[in-house]
C-alpha cells in the first residue's frame, strides 16, 4: 500500500504526498539474488566486474559525500556473501567489485571474510574501496591472500586545512603509510583525489603534486569537487 509505505512519495490529485524516510534494511533478512534471470554470457563478454555488497552505510560524515545521508552501518552475514560469490563463480564470473563504502571498516570481520574467500575454489579476482585509517599490514595481507588485486582509497587532499573543512579526519601520514605497505605486500592502491574543495589554494594543490611525486602510488585519479544533492557541501 503506497499510502503507508515509508520511502515512497507520489502525486495524489496533483498534490505531492511524502511518506517519509524508510528505516534501514536489516541485511540478515534480504533474500538471495535469483541469478537465473541474468544473461551472464552478455556481461562476461563485456569484461564486466560483478558488484557484490557485504556492508551498507558509512559512519563518517565527509561534507562532499552524499552517502552521509545513510550513515547507518550494517554488515551482511559472511556466509551470505560467500554463497553469492560461489554462485557467481559457478556461472563463469572472473571479476568482482565490492561496492561497500568502507570495505575494511571492521578489521576482525574483514579478516574473517577474507579467510572465507580464500577458501573458495576459482575465487574471482576483486577490488574494493576503503579509508586509509582502516588499513594496516595485516589487512593488506588478508586482502591479497583472498585474491584482491586493487584497493581504492579516498585521499581527496593532503592539506590539513582542506581536510578539516570537509571533515575527512584522516591525513597525509596515513596515506604515506598505506602506500608504503601496499608496495611491501605487493597489493597496489588507487588514490582518489578531489581538487577545489572548500579552502583549496594554489599552495594546497602544489602539496598534492609533491605528495604524488614523493610517494609514487601505483595509480591515482583526480576529480573536481561537485556539490552532490543531500551532502553538506551542497547545503553550503
């Protein structure tokens, strides 16, 4: 009944009816995906990375991120994730992208999940995204053992003032350490950088350039700050 269902908005006689925001879904109650309805051959021929979700939400509140609207962090049972990947593997999937906001937020769970993934026969190669302060050598080693081939990290800036303005709560020293560990373990990182955030100056941009030259990450990409609807940056 759309008149009672939270998360639904609709027009009634030209008037907008908004039922309000729905409650976060309990990931333990989600049903298994029916992969029989998907034409896997089409995607496999496109060199496609299949998306798999192990958690939802993010407890941080970076001002440029629209995901701050959904801060409730929830974990999907590891056995559900493993069953899904086994099913994908049986259907010929060779590449997976974990779409969690912060894949390694819970260190204990991350290591348990990686241990379970490492035991899957024909485990697809995969990549994930996370924060620099949610990584250490033990996690890097667990990721690599589980057939991870890339870790993507949001750096945004290395200038303290800029990071402070966007409430990033992580800094240059974390990024440098992560790059060092990634080279030691042999698991590359991709750094996401955002230029022209609030407080950006020529000096802060030059710091990014120097940081990249001095630390030589395997890969990085630079985007321009965009106020996303719902984010604090949009409101500002």
